[in-house]
């Protein structure tokens, strides 16, 4: 009986480790970014759609820059929230952090360039 319990615990641990390793692959992150951007653009008004996009670094494949205007942030955050429950564990943690960063950046005052 205890062998069964130990086997189940090991299987759950192996599945968790697999989810963590698979959830942070650049291709998987790129796929989720595409889903989020497409959904955010679908919710946003026409004049904000062009301001929502993601750029993946050519050298550091794990580095993504999500770009959007301050007025489009709510659509991006809503898209993350609506998809987060479907993501693998590590991907979910990653996008929760992305959401936190986006939200904190939105609260910062806009820097104005000095006049030349």
C-alpha cells in the first residue's frame, strides 16, 4: 500500500518537474504571447490595436518585450487573465510576473524628453 503512495508522489513530482521545464521554452512563451496579443487586439478599439505587439530578442530567445500604449494596458492584462488558467505552471508564474511588471510600469509617470 505505501509503495502505491510513494509511486503516486514520485509521478506527481515528475509531472511537476516536466511542467516547469516545458513551460519556459521560448517557443511555448512565444505561442502564449501570440495568443495574448491577438486576444488583446481583439478586445481593443481600432485605434489602439497597432500599439499592441511583442518583440522577441534575436540573440536571447527567452527575452520578450511586450509593447503597448498606456491606454491599451487594460486589454493586455485582461487577455493575460483570461488565459492564465490554461497555462502550464511555470508559464503561469511567468505571465503573472509580466502582468505585475506591466501594471507597475503603467503607474509610473511618463518621462518627457527635454526640448532641444
